[in-house]
C-alpha cells in the first residue's frame, strides 16, 4: 500500500567532504555513468516496471525473471531482448499471461521455451494454467524421426510450508499443481516429464527433489524454495 515511487527526486549536495573525499567522488562518478547509459529507459517502460513491482503476483513475476536468469547462466540466449518481448506483450495484452520466451544454447543449439501462465485446453474442453510451462528441446539427437523434447510445469506458491499447520497444505498443492497436470496432460502434446512447486519457504530450507506420491518415476514430483540471494535450488532444478 505504500506509494513507493511517489517521492521527489534527490539533488546531490556537493559539500566540501563530498567534493574532496575520493570515495565519495568515485561514487558520484559511477552515478553519473549510470545516468548516461544508453539506451535510456522510456517512460512507458518505467511505468511497466512500476506495475510489475506493485503487482500482487510479484513473487510469480520475480520467479519468472529468475528462470530467465538461469537460462542465461547456462548459456541459453534469448532470440530477442527479454525486456522488449515482455514490454511488447504487456502493451498488447495488458498482462504477461501466455508470454513465451525462447532460448537457444550458444554451442549445442538445444532450446528452452518458457511460457508464463499458458492456457492449455484439455480434451474435455476444460483449461489448465500452470504458472510456468517449460519445454527443453534436444537438437543434438538427429537419429530420431522427430526432434525429442521434454515438458515440465512449475507452479509458484507464496506459502510457509515448513510450519506444522501447512504440511497438509503442501500435500494438497502437490496433488493440485503437480499430479493433476501430469494426469490431465497425459497423452497430449503437452505430456509432462515432471511437475514441481517453487515457494518462498527458505527459513527451514524446505525442499524435496523426489516426492513419492505413488509409483512414479524418480524426480517426477519435487518442491523447492527460492528467495533473493538464495537461488541454489533453482540452479539445481534447471540443471536437472
């Protein structure tokens, strides 16, 4: 509810200490270089950033950006500017739902496609909307008649699963956001190799890479946590 951006601009006060202390001077020079960066952010993009920061789905959007960051870290580069693609989609649709960013590896040419909140139609006419639909395409295996690919879903939940009263909530969310997608997408082109939950419960480092809900293959279900500065589990997820 705080109006984060409704503040007056700060004017740098060039005091005697500021001008002559080398550390202050270095900071000010860095500040000036930041102001001179090109291309300058437009007013429209600035408003877009503000809307994302104020969004009630901030954790989902932040997690989406972390997924993009992991792709870049693993040397998967986007086919176009990520910020331009998000901004253009938001301008056209007034939301980020169903935006897809495609990444290609610089060496192997394998691909990762990430769609945020896709609207997937089932055979019975109903729809499912996982938070993130991730497809890995293996372009190195040329011996098969079709390019092999593997689909994965990831749902973001802002819940403290490690607290005692949330143990049943976690199982419910695994059934609804993991098992349901695996069952519903079975036999479709969206058929899944895995379904996982990502959440913010880093207080107790709550995670499980191999949740056993039945006789599924290992790593079919998982849940892990992330928070700013603690994305090691997301690193593991993307590598896996």
